[in-house]
C-alpha cells in the first residue's frame, strides 16, 4: 500500500502542517478576511448596509413594539397640536372679522370656542342699537365687568341658534354669563316705510288713534316706559309731512309690537312702522282705553 495515499487527509509532520497552513488558498482567505474586518472598523459599511436594507424594507415590516407605539403616539400628538392651532387661528379670525354679535354667533359652530378680548367685546357691544344693548348685558353691570377689574378674560361658545359669552375672573370663575339668540339679535327693532294708509294694514284694524290722542297717552307714561315705545326716532324725524294717525298692532313677536305712524305729504300717505316693547305697548293701550 502506498504511504502517501494513507497520509493524504492528515499530515504527519510539522513541515507538512506548515506547508498546508501557508498554502496560497489559505493565505488569500486570511488576507481577504483581514481586509473585510479592517474596512468595517474604518468605514462602518456593514452597519450602513444593514441600515439601508432595514430602511428599504421598513414599510413591509409589521408595526409592533414599544418604539413603534412611541412613534405612533408622537405622530398623533403632533397632529392634535396642529388641529388645535388651526382651530385657534380660525376662531381668532372669526372674532376679528365679525361685524356684530349676530355675525359672530352665526360663524361659531356648536361647541366651538373663541377668545374675545375686552376691546373687541366693547366694539361689538357699542355697535348695537342702544335699546338692544340692555338685552346683552346691563350697561351698569358691564362698566364694572370691563373696567372694574372683575374680568380677566372673555370667552364665547357657539351653540345651536346662538352663542354663550362667559366673563372669567383671575381665579377661573365665571362672574357673568350671557346667552345670546341669533334670531333675537337680528331683530333690530327697526322701521319700515309702507305707501298707503293705516286702513290698508289688517294688523292695525280697530286700534287706530288720532296722533294727538296717541301722544297725549304717551305723555302720561313714565319716562323709562316712553323710551321703550319708540326705540329709534331716526325714520320718524326724517319723514316729511304731517302726522295724522297712529296704529297699534294687535300681535306680538319676539317681545315687540308694531306701531304704525301715518304721514301725509303732497297728497300722498305713507306709514312708518316701528317696533315697540310689548310690555310698554300694553300699558299704553290701557291708557288709550281710559283704564290707566
């Protein structure tokens, strides 16, 4: 038997061991391994390669684990903050562009809040007709709320058909709450001029009085009651001609009753209709009937 063939798998001498270890193939493998290890320590290419692979396959992996949950919560919180900021900016723009309390109430949706500073509230309040201001806040009370240090800030909250206004003090307590109705605010108690006579208006049937009798009865009422009968005299004072008769409406709407003043000028008749407070008109009616 050939001895060379018997020792092919296991070298028997040290020289044979060294010869096999220092073979070209083993030295090439060792050199390549050293190059790979040194380049990894120098350039971190392995970490970069793994990172790029994970980033590329990120969307395909399930979102599980504490890191994913923390990231999801952070994204949700940022979205909520953005929505709150947009809502706050929108509410501020609504307050700045509102022409009146009715306009502001119409623009605020149910449950929407807006900060209303004292100066802006004062502007909207003074834009109301004098007779309407008392329905919002008593003027004497409002002087203390805005100038007496009782109010730290003012909030308004939209609701269906109107809005609520809250006066808050420095301790976060509500010192005054106002509930405004859009329909009542839009009812300006204003005037309407209608061609013709009082006889053409069914609402005044049976309740038409000579102007002299009407104003004599008005003069018998207290001063605060007279101011509730003719809330705004602008149209009456600007009307030309003589005032002959006055009609009193027979129905109330939203706390007002219509009064009709018949003027005659250059052969033509015109009726100026104004809205008066219901309770003051009833007192006037008693006087006209001789019961007051």
